[in-house]
C-alpha cells in the first residue's frame, strides 16, 4: 500500500488537520436528537496506549467546554484492554463525570477490540440517535473484512466514525481509514508529542456532534488563530 500519511507534528499539523476538517465539512449535518449532541468516545486501553492515556484525560474537558453554548454534549466512554475486557459507561453530561471514569481505567496488555466498539455503537444508535463516534488507537489485530462490514452498517444508520490513529502502523492505517470512509466519517493521524492537535480534533468533532457544520465554523471564528486558518481552507480541495 502507498503510505501517504502525514504526521501531525509541530510543523505538519496544519495541513493534516485542515484535510480532516474538510472531510468533516462534507458530512451531512446531524439531525437534531434533543438538546444535547451524543458522542461515543472509544479508546484503546491496551498496554501500548498507556503513555497517551493521561494526555487523553487532560484533553477530554475541551469536548464539553466547546459545546456548552450549543445545548451541551453527552459522552459515553468506551474502552478495551486486557483479556477481552470491554466497558461502556453511562452517558456523561459533564467533564468531571467522564474524567472520574477515565481515571479508574488501567491499560492492560491484550488484543484490540475495534469490532466490539463498532457493534456497541450500532446498538446504541439503534436505541437513540448517536451523532458521532470517536475512536482513538494505534493498532488493529482483527479481521479487516468484518470491521469494514460493521463500518458500512454505521454509515447506513448515519453514524460517522472519526478515527484518530497514533503511531505508524501501515496495516492498521489501511483498515482504520476504511472504517472512517465506510461509516461516512474521517480519519486523521496524530502525534502524542503534539497534544494540542488531538485537542483540536476532539473539539471539532464534539462541536460537529452538538451543532453540525455551522457550529464548527463558528468555533473557528471565535477561537481564531490556527483553527481559524484551518477553517478558511475547508472549501479547498
């Protein structure tokens, strides 16, 4: 496979995040499903992810703060690790609720369970509309065809998966990109040494989940700086 990835390092992040946000803009605006957007926040908690877990805990508050004026955000934390261990929290409406649950998680050696995440997301959105799925990980150790099938089902239900990949695993990248594409979402790499990039990506998806593309563009106008520059490039190929 041709490796056309861009790492989100200090000098390359603008182009990669801009490309990601262009994909976000192309996704249909979520239909209103109540006062709050609903987002499933799924993380790989296998041993290789331990150095990045604290970073994710620190960043998660941005998802809530950016959507407070849009009616807010409800987030469900999902994680997998160890020997077939998978957990899904109740829906959290405030950052402290989510943070308290994240601090109790310990990263343990084990195989990935991306299929379990996708099956869970399907079940949740069949009960009550979920606006977006975020999946953060660095590996894929499952049957790609089954994951693609599940991602296609997400696409049929209008639940886009936003897949953020840490590291440089080309086999994982191929399947993770397919999950994003088939679900109608977007894929982006990130560098754990540039936490501000992951923060901006999560904020963008949270705002999209709560208020659609207009809210995302408003975020850029309010925040200015790099986010404004990225958003000004959304309409360009």
